[in-house]
C-alpha cells in the first residue's frame, strides 16, 4: 500500500486531471444532457401550447365555417335522390318524364340512359338520360321551364330545331340531356 501511495504522489498533476475527467464524465455530462432534454421538452410543450391557443382563438371562425358547410351540405342533399337500384331509378324517372311530356303534349321519341358514372371519394353516382322529343314551341318552353325548376334534375344540354310556319311559332324537335344524382350504397 505504501508503494501505491508513493507512486500516486509522484504524479499529482496527472491524478488531478484524471479526477477532474471522472467528475466531468459522471457528474457534469449527465447534468448537461438532462438540461438539454428538459429544454427540448419545454420547446415541444411551448409549440403544442401555441397550437392549442391558435385553435381556441379560431374557434369562432371555425364555428362559422361549420355553419356554412352545414348549409352547403343541406343544399347538396336536396339535389340527391335517395338510394334505389339503377333499374328501379331509371324506370321511375322514365314514368315521371312520360307523365310530364304528356302534360305538355310533347311527343317523346326515345329515352336512352348512358352508363352510370361513379364519383371517387363520395357515395354519389350520376345517371344521364338522353331524350329525343317533339312538341309545339309554347309547350316545349313550358316543359323546359318545369324541368329547370325541379331541384333534383339538371338539364345539361338542350338542342332543338324550330319549324315555324309564317307568323305561327310552329313546332320544336330535338334532344336534351338530363343529369340525376343519386346516393349510392357500396355496390
């Protein structure tokens, strides 16, 4: 033991450097790392608090946006027909159109249905009817106005030729394309 003590006394500077390095390694570095982790946690909490404060501050604006979106959704839902199978839907719309055309003394030449169009991301499908018809000009205008006033029917195109005789309005014949939007259940 005396021999070890004698050797240690020969190198006091090296021993003091070694002791200071050990103190730094086992006491100062862990404290420094702990402080850095606490600072990082505080920064994250500050950012989170700021984000929450922004959300709370924008609550009134968000409520206004929500009310606007609710109104738009209600309007959009009024444009949709409730779910039916394609065959049922086409048959019932065709009967409605035949009754409407008979009411306006219009001669319905044909009704053709295009393939169903499905929209990605929403549960809506679009059915398109191509119609060929003939009627007097006055009745055709009344028919078109009635179709335009129906909320669930969209008139995509309306192409007609007018056959007039002298001072009379004559008749109109041509085509129209009607769009129907229907709720869909995953099929």
